[in-house]
C-alpha cells in the first residue's frame, strides 16, 4: 500500500483537478518546452479556437515554424514585461493584425456571447513531475498552466513522511531560479506553493536561501493552520476552491498586483493571502445578494495587510453589478489617513484596467473640500479617497445625492485616528464616553469608528449607503453598529448577538509570524511613595475623596523627583536592552498621561542624556499647545525648538526615522495607527484600559527582519489588567450581551417623573425646531422658562447650603443640588444613548424623538457649575519614593476569551452622600496603598529628613542663602563641605547610603541637586 506516500497525494490532487475541468494527462510533461518554459500545444490550440484569423496569418507567414515564432515572441515579451502583464494585455506580432490575446478573464458586467466563448476556451492544465531545467533533470511535483503559459508551481509533501518545511527547503536550496525561465521572478510562474496535508505556504519570488514563504492557511478556530475533522485533507481547499477554474482565473485577472519601483521595473508581486481572498469575496457576494445599504464589520488584526484588502474591496465594489447587470454603486468612498493607500489604489487599478483617473483623492489641503468632493462625485469617479478630516463633507455630499438623484454609494472606513475640531468634535461628543471626551480635550485622537458613529445621523432609516468598517479592535458600540446578527430578522438575544462579518485574529497573525507577541517581555513597576502634609490646619479640612485622590496622584506624577527617577530607568534600560537590537537601529516609545507630563519628561530626559554624555536624541509628540505653570510662560508645542530642536520643519514621523533619534515621548498621540517597525521598546506611564491598552502596546508588534524581541516597562498598569484587555481581541471580539433597546424607555420614564418639565413645554420646543421659518428668538423663548426655573432651583439650594448652620440643613441643600446635576447628566445620557441606539433600532416613537430634541437644546442652557471644594496641595511634601521592578514576565494571551461589556445602566445614577474624609486621612491611606518595601535607606527620606535637617542647622549656609542668588548658593564651596559633614554625621544611622556618598563625588553632587530642587533647601534657609 502506498497510501501514505507522496505519490498518492499527487494522484488525489490531479484527479480532483481533472474532474473539475482542468486538462490532465499522465506523461504530458514530455510536451513541455524547457527552454521557453511554455506548453506549446495549449498555446496553439488557444489561438486556433479563439483567434483563428491570427493563427491563420501566422501559419501563412511562417508555415510549420509558426508555433516556434509565436513561442519565441511570447518568451521575449514575458522576459520584458512580466507574465501578469502579458496574460492581461497580450502580445503583438509582425504580420498579425492587432493584439494576440493570451487569456480571457471574466469582465465585471454581463458577458456577450463572444466573451463567454473565449472565457470557456481558456485552457487550464496541470502537469505533474515537471522536468523544467535545461541544466539537470530536477522536476517539480506540479506545474499549473494557463493557455500554455506557466502560472504556478507546487512542491508536495505528505505529513506521514515529511512536512511543509521540507517543501520550503526544497524550493530554497534545490530550486535555484538562476537560468531557469520557469522559476524566474516576474517572467516565469507567478506563485509557488509548498503544500502538505496540513499546511500551505506560498511565495511569489524565489531567491534561493533568502526566499520568504507566507502562510496560505484558512486559520484554525482563531489560530494558525487549518481546521481538521473534514472528510479529506485539511488543505483540500487549495485545489478544490482556490484552484477551481473561475476562482483561479479571477485571482490572476483581478487580484494579483505587480508592484513597480521608481524605474517602473517590477519589484514585487502581490498574491492575496487566504483571509484577504475570503473576506473580499464574501463581502462582494453579500452586497450583491442584498443590494446597497448594508453594514459590515471586518475585524482584521495588525499585520493582516489591510491596505491591500481595502484596495481589493474598493475595486470590486466599484465594479459590482446586480443580477440585471445594473451597476450597484455610483462611487466608493475610502476613508483613510494612510499615506500609501491612494497611491496603492491608483497603482492597483491601473494594473487591472490600464485606465488612469478612476481614483480621486480629496484632502484638507487647499481649496474647497466640498467643491472637490462634488466634482469627483459628479464626474463619476469610481473610487474617492478622503481623510478623516474631509469625511464628514463626503458623507453629507453622498447622502444628498442618494436622496435627490437616487445614487448609491459604499463607504469603506479604514482603521485610523485623528484629532478633531469644530462641528465634527461637537457631533462626536454625542457618542463618546466622558473619559473619551476628556482625552480629546487634552489633545487626544479619535478613531474612524467614533467618527462614523457620530456622522451616521440618518438613524435606523435606510440612506442607501453601504458601510464597511475595517478595524483590529472594535469597540462594543462598533460591533452594535456594524456587526451582523446570525438571524438579522430576529431581535438581538443571547444567541443572536451582533458579530463581525469576517475575522483575521491577532492570535492567527502572531502564530503566522506577521506580528510579534508584545507581552513576551512585560515588566510592571510598582510606585511606592509617602506624603506629608506640612501643617496642622489641614487636619480639619474636609475634601471630596475622588477630587483629593486625583489631585494627589497628578501632583506625584508631575513631581520632579518622580520624573527624574523614571527618566533614569527608561534611558538606562534602553541603552542596556534595546539599543543593541536590530544592529543598533532599534527605537522606543514613552507613553505619558498628559501633555504637561510630556513637556516635563522631554526636558528631564534631555537633561539626563546630556549629563551622562550619551549620544542619542529624543522627540516629544502631542497636539496643540501646553502652558506649563512652572515654565517660561510661553506656550509650548511639539514644533517648539526648546522641545524638539531636531525637527527642523519636518513631520514627527519623518524626524523619528533619523538614525540618532532613539526615543519618542507621546501624550495622546501616535498611540494608534503609528507604524514604525524599528520600535522594540515601550515605557508606559499612563493608565491604559481595555482597547487603549491593546492599541497602544501593539505599536511594538510590527515585524521587521531580525526583530524577534520587544520590551515593555509599565509604571502604572498591572499585568492582570493588560492581559485581560488583550484577551478581548486575541480571537474574535465578542460582546457579552446585546444592548437592550428598552434602556431608552426606562430613562425617559425616570426623566418624566422628575417633574421638571411637562408635555406642553416639549411640544412647544419641537414645533419651533421643526418650523423652517422659525427664528433663534422663538427657540430661546420656548426653552428659557424651563431653563430659568431649573437654574433658580439650583441657586436657591446653593444659597441654603452656604447659609446652613447645622449638618442636616447642609446635607439637604447639597442633595437638592446633586439631584439637579444628576437630572442634567441623565438628559445627556439620553441624548448619547439615543444617538447611538437609533442607528440600530427603529423606535417608531415621536415622543422619544421629541424628548431627544428637547433635551439636546435644554442641556447647554443649564450651566449649574459644580460646587466642589478645591484641594490645596501647596503644602504637601514627597518624603519617600521608590520604584520597584516587579520582575520581567511573559504574559500568555491564550486562555478563556474576555467578552466586551454591553452598553448598560445609562442614567441609573442616584444622589448619594459624598464620601468625605480629612485630607490627613486621605494622605495616610495613599501612603498605606503605595507603601511597598520602603526603608529609611530610600534616597528621598535620607535627603529630606536627615541630610537636609543637618544642613538647616548651619548658620553659615543660612547667611549665604539670605545674601546670594540660588545659582551662587549652589556653587558655594561651603555647601559642598557641609554636605560632606552631614553625610559623615549620618554614617552611624544610615551606613549603606552614607558610605556610598563618602566615596563618590558623583553621589554627593546628586544629593546637592536633589536638595536644591525638590528638597527646597535654599528656599527653606531663606525663610528662617
């Protein structure tokens, strides 16, 4: 029995292809022309059947030599132009009128009988044991031909005896392309497959040992490989589906792309990966089946090749026709901030059609965006590429034409992030969480998903626009908005939740080697510190706990000593662990919590690098301007020479490619959508939760030759939190439960029950709002009575609170104020959730819509203010500080998936007693919380309490501080001597640190710097 041998595997594949209409005869390899790498018999038959006049002209001119003349001309054309171009556009021969066509591909629209006949006449042939070489008798297991021209080869291995790795090695080390026309890049076979029972790998360029093979597997339950359990080979999809006649011709005719360099020479050939082929074909089939107006969520991980997937999707949708041969879309809009996408689209479409000008690009640079869009839309451009900034204009124009001219459009949204302003930002606030809004206010970026949600104001009604969203990390609201329920006609339920239309998971991308697992080297740090409040008067001051905690943590994060310690850790870790990687080209990113922190860090890190004499540069990136209260008074931006002197008018991305530029500090910028494959290290000093953790840390995952290691040092987040976030997106993002549409009814009932308005007041506002001839005066007149009534109630309660003599009265007044604030917040919650849910559910309720308009207009008029006692931190001192390395960890993302939480509990808040505490108690609790492993040998207490205490006893220093500037005082020899004396006095109590200080001038200089900085020695001496 030979069932387990390779020959049996070959037999099965060839038999399947034979049955599916391929030409196959045993021993046909003898008819192969090794010198020209052609199958002349099929070439001649193709011409005789499809272009008899051309063949007749050839035979008339050359007699029996006609086939040789044709083959010689064809081989020269293949060498000059490449196989792909020749198959698509034919060749010219002397004596033959017009082009000689060498293949017929199916057109996008209906085929006339002549085209159908030529398409059916395509001769697809499989040849086994193909002896291809002029120099030896090497043979390839399988060769695939189209009309006599080679298009693919395959080396087969059965897993009973060998693996797919052996097939790859055979190509690398035994199939040299040198001098072999069949294996030559671009002019020979277009793609080469290494195939086993379990796996398929492919390459379009054989380069001996340097050849790179890519997986061409279907994926196995979210991971690499292929699913098992079927009736045959796990890889049977290759010859039964991919090589199926119509599929294979389409791949050659409409998928494969020849990339060209600046000299217009072919530098690479793109063959679709399996998930790209699968996603684009499924999308096209679904849109054709249901027509325009659908929504699709494609969850494709980083490393999936989204740029090409978007290009193919745009190309196919732009050419898509329905069953009656009518064009489905007038134009396809691609929303992307990728610099390369419009160029790649242009290049790809020219490859397919040889037609220029089918792609229009509309940017925010110069001229009128609206006019440029209108021109592109009205000119019938197949594809229009716009940025996130111009997308709102595009959608408005598209909707207008859909409504007035009956046109239909598709919008393909690439995963992108951008800062927003003006009207777009205002619309965004209706669909963003308070945390996301706060982040944007500090220069943060928003995603295409958020932008789409904000712009889709058409609600659940059809607008004739098909939306396709590409993202690696969909949020709950994105899944709700673009996801598809298994049974779309049934309401959402536990077994009928919206889900992505197509998935290529992070897990599969990691296992296939397209991206790196960034959690392999993850080191969390634990910050430990103690604070002291320097005055008894604080003991009686009540503050709201959340405000105090937030203020204290911000104060600690901005403390110069805290920043200085972290800067030292970052720079030294970088030099020791990251700098040597990638032949010294590796880079790192520092992720910070605010723009002010970014400014302070940049100044501190540059100062440290300079003090150590290191040869490296840094950059800092943030949006807008920052006013540092402790700075020069001048607003700072990322273009300021003080922060980024090496920028010299360039974009940050470009400047970061400089060889000496090693570390990029960012605050709410470049944490998403930033591709720099040389990034090998990340230092995190900001809270990252959920999707933000995945998007930020994934900046490191881009593959690069020689890159196999990444490092993350995290000063803030726990490894458990980060791991939980990654597990949400490791395979298919899934929501825990579908959002309950009744949320809006529950919230309406709660707001109506408040008694702050009545139906007459709602109707009065709505009648004005819907009257096209209404004035702003009528609008304010309709709302002002309600607004003034509520503002009056709040002011009354506020005055009672201030005048209250006992605790009960004070509490009652405070509760009234909080109830009004809660009422306003609940209205805001109603507007946000209705804006979102109305895109999913058709509420068919005018009362709900009326309240949406009423609340939306009323909220801005209710400026209650927030009576919150401020937290004065001017007297707080940092007494202890310690950053403890908690050990490098390899976090395994595998395990039970974590589900994304549904949207729940909107407007479920109630007025509660604020948790109050004495500030002294809060500081004590913060100390308890962060104390960690602190001893008296920690540097800060040693400096602040011991050394500083002894220096304050020096009369000589006191006099010098009173009579000199700080700079003069710092240079005083007396100060250096007194520090040495203080160190010697402290020797008995603090032996370890004092011994180090006695033997190191560098340490004593460091002590002086701390004493004059955060230690405030100079200021304290001047006060005494």
